[in-house]
C-alpha cells in the first residue's frame, strides 16, 4: 500500500517535471520562430529609422524629385525608383513568356527522359550566385549588346510608339541589358512554379479537351492556364519580387547614371545598385537617403511577395478541397 | 496529323510548342555561356598563389584572406541560422501545424526567403554595426560577426522551411508510439522525430549554405572587407564575393583574372553543395 503510494507520487512528480520541461521547450521553439518575424520587422524598422531624416524631413519631395546630388545635399528617389521599375518590367516582359515556354516544353513536349535533366539545368540558373551574373553580364553580355544595339535602333527604333525605347548610342550598358540579365535570373523561379502547377491540373480536364479534338497548345492555353491562373500570377509576382531587390547582377551592367531616360539603351541606376555603389562612402543625409531608399525597396518587395504568396495559396487551397 | 482538316490550328500548335522549345534552348544557352565563361576565365588564373597569398598584394596576390574570411563567416552564419532555423521549423511542424500564428509565421518565412538581401544588409548595419561602433567608441565597427549575422538572415528561412517540411513527412505513428510510452514532447521532438528527419534537415542546412555562400550585397556594409588575413570576428573581414566585386569594378585586367578564379571557386562550391543536397534528399526519399 505504502510503496504504491510512493510510486504514484513519484510518477506524478515526474509528470509535472515533464510538463514543465515541455512548456519551456515549447517557449524556446516559439522564440526561435518569432525571430523570423522579428527579422522582417527589424529590416523594415531599421531602414525606416535610418532613413527618417530624409523620409520625414523631405516627405513627398524625396519621392517626387529626380535630382540626386550628394555634393549639394539634394536627394530625390525618382531616378533609382524609375530604374528599378523599368528593369524589372523589362525582365518580366521577357521572362514570363519564356518561362511559359519552358514549362510547356517540360510538361507537354519533351520526352520523359529529357524532362529531369532539362528541369535540373534550368533550376541551376537559380543557384548561380548573383555576383557571377554580374561579372558575366559585364564581360560577356555588355559587349554582345553593344554589337546588336545598332541593329535594334535601326529596326525596333523605327517603329512608332515603342521606337523611342530603342534610341541612343550603343553602349552595351543600360536598362535593357540589366533587364535581360534579370530576366535570365528570375526565369527559373517563374518556370518552376509554372511547371509545378501545370502538372497539378487534373488529368480528366486535359483528357476531356483532348477528346474534343483540342491540340496540345489549345489544352495549355484554354484549359491549363485558366485553371492555374492564380498560381501562375503568384509565380510571376515571386519573380518580380526577386527582380526588384536584385543587386549584384544589375549593378555591373546598369551604368550607374542618375538619369531618367525614355530609351532603354541608356545607362541608369536602381535602388539596390545605388545603395551598393554609394553606401560605404555616404555620410549624414546621403546615408539617410540611401537607407530611405532601402525602406522603399523593402516595402515594395514585401507587398509584391505578399501578393505572390496569397495567390499561390489560393490554388493550393483549391487543390486541398477539390 | 498530316492530313488534319484544321491546318491553321495545327500550325499554331506546332509554332507554340516550337517556341517553347526555343525558350528552353535560350535558357540553357545562357546557363552554358555563364558556366563556360566562368570555367574558362577561372581556370586561366587558377594557381597555388590563389590559396597562399592575400589580396593586399593586389595583382601579385591571391585570395587566401578572402577564402578564409568567407569560410569563417559562412560557418558562423550556419552556427546562428541552423539551431534557430531547426527550432523554428520544429515549432511550425510540431506545435503550430494548423494554428493561426503558425500559418502567419510560415507565411512571413516564405517572404523572408525572397526578401532583397541588400535590405537585410542595411538592417544589420543599423542594428549591429552602428550600435557596436557606439559602444566601443569606434574601436569596433564593421566586423565578421555582423557579416555572419547578415548571412544567417539569408540562410535562416531556408532551414526553417525544410525542417518544417521534413518533420511533417515523419509518419504520425512515430509520435503515437513515443507518446504512448510516456515520453515527454521535447524528447519526442529531439530524439525521435529529428533523428528520423535528420537527412532532410541536413539537406536544408546545405541548401542554406549554398545560398548564403554566394551572397555579396549583405556583406558590403557589415563585414566590409580587409586586405589582410584576420581570425578576429570583431575585425573587418574579407570575403570572396566582396573581393570579386571590388576586383571586377577595378579597371586592371590582372585583378579581373583573379576575380574570375574566385568566381570559379564560389560557383563550384555552390553547385557542388546543391548537388550534395539533392543527392541526400533523393536517398532520404527513396529509402524506406
């Protein structure tokens, strides 16, 4: 009688000890998980705090002015913001159809034995460090672009409306070159999402269309794409988020000129390359302006990535219920 | 197909699929060009001096200090990111699988995964470098530790995500069996589930290393750079990507050659790590 009592007391004590340990363990894990949230919050607050002089001191002038003159102490975000938006837009215009083509090739066209190796190779593009893209861009791609830019000016440059985009001296460096390098960098991300969601389309849908006589292309365009649209757009936004924040690849090939030009062949700058180029030499207001640019970049990419994840989740949820 | 009554639709189909093939070929051509140029130019400047001399000697020097600095900072970054990431991933998989907070953290982790690395560098500059400068009265400013923290922020979300996914793949029967024996949750997580998911978790750490090893932007304003060899984590520290960045910006072709040799080193390292991670994951998935 006595010994069972002692045993049950011991068991109870152990249970209580285990419960206490579990509670601490759980708190420790939770703290680690909250560090992830803290990292994002910290990045936003730190750049906001660092850029407060410019963000709150100049307010909308900072966003509206295109003058960037560290010597005179004048800082306007328009030129780097313009460069970031234009290069990212060029990258999307090129990478989205290419990624669609790659996904189409890998899911519908290529023989099965070819799919694995080609998909791996395309994914390798994503694992090459961005500094390598920058070096390759500067030493190989810029001279290449300098050679074909006269031809671009002579053909596309003659067209109405879009012609103005392709005017200018054949420098090789510039917004178009940066946009193309970015396109190659984000291609694997968009293509991977597209490939994954394309293969998630129910067989019945595709086979029904086939049975009605649709060609492979018609199945892809009229069945697969509409079915996966939210996730495809999510994948595109994911690529856009990457393109907006990419630094090293564009810094080398952009030309570092604080100008706003209609022509894509002219050199420009971007938020990230302005920060990379100038931050270590910047003091005072200049440094504050660069941190404010960093804050802008963070907010914009955060919103783009937020939209991307929400869109990607929509298809996953439909798959779960369907 | 040749006798199709709809030649126009067949033509559109052939054209579209053909363009898909062309797009893939163009993507592969870019990959081939990048790898070919890196290999060719890197091999041209490859030599023992790369590993024995330091970057203070410029064109006559090597990258020894940068290689050492990169290794040190990468290891420090992993030492920070791996435990935190594994714990956070374990929380997501075991304690917050379907909770609202868990969903939010998982969501934010995915965003951190693609957040611009240069902003994370600025964050560490404001949150680590500036306070350290102030507290030490300028004796310590840019440092290897700050660089490692910035790199850890790059690697962290990769580890969190893989750990979360890998732990969730462990069959529920493991948990039921262990809990029915009266094992407390913390022992279950650390000694049963993590052991079962170990290859997957290691894969995540390798992938994180592959990602942070090539990062340049977050190191520029945290570790800065150093032409000499240092083992002091509170000193400015050289790194391979930053030296490559500086050398490529330099007009001297001799420095470009060294930069390409460094680029070959990094690319090889990153691609091998990726392959190793892939192989490990494959073995893990196919083993019963």
